[in-house]
C-alpha cells in the first residue's frame, strides 16, 4: 500500500469540528485513501453516493435524520459527495450537529460540482485537500523505492503515475485509454452548455501539442472552431476538473516582460500522452523536453500542495525571448529553475533576469539531480 502524503495531515485535523473534503480527479485514489483513514477505527459509517439508495439518505435531510445516519460512529466517510443535492448545506448541518463528536471525511471528483455553493453554505466548516496522481515523493518514500523510482523515470515521463498504472504497469496504456475514454471528460461534459465532446477532445489535443509553450485563446479558437470566450470557458472547466493547470507569466520590473501570457500543463504525463496516442519510448520522441518540463512542474506543484506551502508558481519570458522555465515566489524570495534533459546542455541565469532580480536564486534541474527539487 502506497502511503499518501496528505493522510497524516488529514488525521491531524480530526476532532476539530470540521468536515474534511478531499477533491481530485477520478481514479487518483480517493476511495483508497478513505479506506486507509478508516484503519483501526472501530465505528465507521460509509456512504457511497454513486449508489442511489445511499445517496438518497443525504438528500434534503433534517438534523434528526443525519444524527440517525451517523449513530455512534467515530468516523463518517462520504464518497463521491458531489452527487448529493445541496451538499454544502448537508456539510453545514453535519458539522453543526456533530461538532467534534464524529469526524466527517468526504471526497469529490470535481472541484466545480462540489464548489458550486459548497463553501458559501458551509463557510468556516470545511478543511479542503487536493489529491493528485501519485507523486514522486510518495513513490520514492516506499521502503527501498528511491533507487527504483530513479530507474523508472523514463516510464513515468511516458505513462505517468495514476495509481492503477503504477501498480499494473504492463496494462498502463489500456488503463489510460480507459480513463481518457470514460472518466477524463465525464465531469466537464456533465455541465449545461457542454454539448460537443469532439470539440472538447480537439481542444485537449491542441493543449497537449503545445505543452511547455505559451498558449493563446485566439489561436486555440482558430484550431478548434471555437470562439475565444468558449475556449477560455473550456480551459477553466478542464482546470477545475483536474485535467490541466496553468502557469502565469512572472512580471515585476522589466518593461519587456510578458505580463499576460500563460502555459498549460497536464497533471499527469500519461494523460497527456494518451490524448495524443503516443507512448513511444523517449529515444524515439521529439517532445522529451516538454515531457520533462511537464513532469517536473506538476510534481513540484504536488509537493507544494501537500506541504501546504503558500509559494506562488510562474514562468518568465521577455519579448526578446529570454526565458526561465519555472519561477517560485514566497515571502519576497524568488527562486528560478531551468529544466534540462540533455546532460550536456549548458544553462545560466539570463542577464535581463539577473539585472531585474539581483537577489533571486537560480538552479538547473537535470535528470541526475532532481530529487531535491521534488522531495
């Protein structure tokens, strides 16, 4: 069993009278995490909202009904909570009625569905966590696994780290095809106004092809036949349902810094590759640099999220094409990172950046020296 980094943090929030809410994409291990949290707990109530009869128990309940459901449980686990009507009000009622007597832990597959009124209804009563595909730190932390993960680096860049892919590597492509054909767009397509799955798939393919490059809503619109507003709306949905995320450009001083640019990355390399139907080994690929960058940035953001860091992440580029792959800012301290897959490729801090930010640090992350960046 692979230990998830947020498990200990979630346990530390037990008994504080809050509902613990775990959000994440489908099949990243939320149900498994619930099972781990239930270990060694004597009295557990489990509600799987994928089942209509169980979901009905939490549909428009009153406080008495909720207390009857909970009974004398120490831990109440609610899986796929986004299926509950007015789930925010249900969370509020549970938190108010139970206080610290019983701990509520709920999961949801889509930030958008759950966030729709949840935090307004249950203001001050929720501790939120995000769960992602397995992180490098989680995999390397297993007994004796650090060297094994280093040997598996090229496989991770191609197949990613969804739990089932990691535990059944021989079926990796088939598993990813199943995720892409079923779960990947399910949450996005469930919303009103999203009626063109073929166009959405084309947009995701375009984003996959532009990995590591700046993206333009106008250009994406021309490629997909969508207007700019629709492109922006679809990207926003893809971010809220944990398919992709964006980095904005860092700009503080220089006049020629790009100020409104952004890059789009995938939370999992395997999902990016299945979208393009390309699982060729790295020796046969022309996009190794983009895969390396996507993996490092996504893994770094997992690390920051699990550490509950307040650091902000960016990339940096000027109109004269000076660039840095990744920037991190925390409490006024600026850290710059350049990613190089080719061990012979040299790198140094661009002079315009050094002049504009003389107190910034600069590091080059290579495949023989990335552990400190991710763990």
